[in-house]
C-alpha cells in the first residue's frame, strides 16, 4: 500500500503558511509501513482539487487531503469531493450534535448556524469526528481506494491521525513494520563517505534502503527495512550497522541517534551533566533545540539572550574593554560569555554564540554571516569561528545551533 498527500490552501502556495501536516502524516504512515510516494500542494479551487484527487488515486490506494474544510464560502474541498465521487452533501446529525456540544462547551452557541455547513458530509462517507475542532474527517472507500478528507489545523490533524485513522488502518490492513536506524557521521565529506562505504552499501540486502541526509555539517546514514517480522528486521539492521564500525567508526558520534539534541540528551543524562546557554546572534535557537527533547529539564538549567552588548557586560560580566578592543563579535567575547554563563547558572557546561545574522552589519561594522561560539566546561574551552554570509537569518540561527551542539557531542564523545 502506498499513499499520496494533498495539501489544499492558497496560504501555503503563497508562502505565508508552512505545511507541517504533510510531514506529520507521512511520519505516522511510515510507522506502519506505508510509504508516501507524492505530496501535492494545490489552490482552493474546485477544478484543481478534483484534478489532484484524480492524480493521487492513479498513483496510490491511500489518499489524504488536508485543508479547505472551514465554514466560509471560499472553502471548496467538499464540492470537489462531491464532484469527484459523484456524491452529494447531506447533513450528518451525529456531526451536527457534536458541533452543538462543542459550541455549548465553548460558550459560542450564537455561531452554530454559521458553522452548520461543517456538518454537511458526503452521503457515502465514513465520518471520523474531530474532538478538537468543528470540521470532521470524511473517508471515502471507492474502488479499492481510501480517501481521507482532513481539516487543515495541525492540532486537529494530529489527534485524528494518531487516535483514529492509524488504528483504523492498522486494524483493516495487514500492516508491515518499518524499522529505521540512523548513524550520525561527522568530519568527512559526503563524497568521501560514499566512497569509503561503497562496498558495504552495494552488499546491503534488497530489503534495506540507505539514505544520505546532510544536517548542517553532519551526515545521517539512515537505513530503512520493512516486513512482517519486527524482531528479524531489527536483528538484520543491527548486523549491517555493526559492519560499518571498522569502516567509519572514527567519524561516528551516534550509532542509533536521530536528532543531535537527542544524541546529546543521552550523553548528558548518562554522565549526569548540566548545561546552560548565553545566545546573541542565534536568539535562543540553541536553547530551543535543547528543550525540544522531552526530559530536558534534567540537564538544561536555563539560558539568556543578552542581545545588546551592554547586557553582556551587566549580566554575564563580559569586559567592556574586551568589547571596545575586540568588538562583540570576537572569540574573546564568546569566551567571556560562556565563563559568565557557567558562573550565572552553576552548570557543568555553558554554550555561547555571538555574531551578525544580517541582513546588515552591526554597530561595530562586523561582516554579515560572521559568528563565534564558545563551548566551556569547568576544565575545557573551545572557540570556533564560522562565516555564513549566504544564509538567511533563520537558516543562519538553525545552522549555528546544530553546529554548536554537534561540536559539544564530539567533545564529550572524545573525552570519556
């Protein structure tokens, strides 16, 4: 079984909204062994939506649409569905009662009539009630195709998928397991890495697929294997991963890690280490990465964003003379920031960033894209300079944050 996802919305095509639904749905389907073969993004136009449904059904047996199910007149998804499936819309009493209860609970009964159209569903559809919103999910089961029509709000899509649709698909179909291993590699270019493991890659069993995924300056080797026997799949992947150790062992920072913050979490908890941050140019992105992992409160004690140079002096004790002589974007200031951060929070490790994200130079006329970061423990300090003039502000902050945590992981791995 394969799936196609269709995202409906002019706001996504215009760049005003990021499509996070497709990423989430694809991830959920992957867990039960269903690959997504195409993702389409289309406008809120009936003909275009209908054509997208036709394309999707020609490619896969499972189709998901998200978006276009609000009470307003510009939402044309249901009309497109009705035309495509040669069906008609009818008031679903169960859905309407759900709406009534929802509006009573929210004390918004006066809006019920405006939202009545959301209780209109295709007459042949199976309805999955949306416990977190007003638009239900419709499912059409036609000619061997399952087509799900979901709302567009991410916090409504997620529980519909995890609590209702995935269990439904699992019960209905003989679902394969999909097992993944991710090996995180640093300090080697992708081309050289490919050459170094070529013989191993060519000898992989047909059931295992390999992907090279660059993340900042790190490369993730992701191995996927699907089948009905979960234990056998895991054992097969373990066997193949072990064969990599004599080939690239010196460059591996995690043999089964995914995101860098998850790899770091395991190290910090195992060694009972605490960490804090002092960020300028990254604006809290490093702290955001650290706290994105459940359980991070066990090791992350806090962080500050002394964006103005005077706050670096007042809060972290950075020397005014150092700033005057070296400017805020310098190795010396980055080092004094971690020293102050270590003292302020009383942690085992402190991280700092200072630089110019752009698009213009700072008050000291430092070049756009220049950044210094410092990693400090009670007995060790490393300072690094990067020059990233080609990156947009947000990409700049994300790249630097990934790089800082990656460097810290490498340091900790090599100082056991």
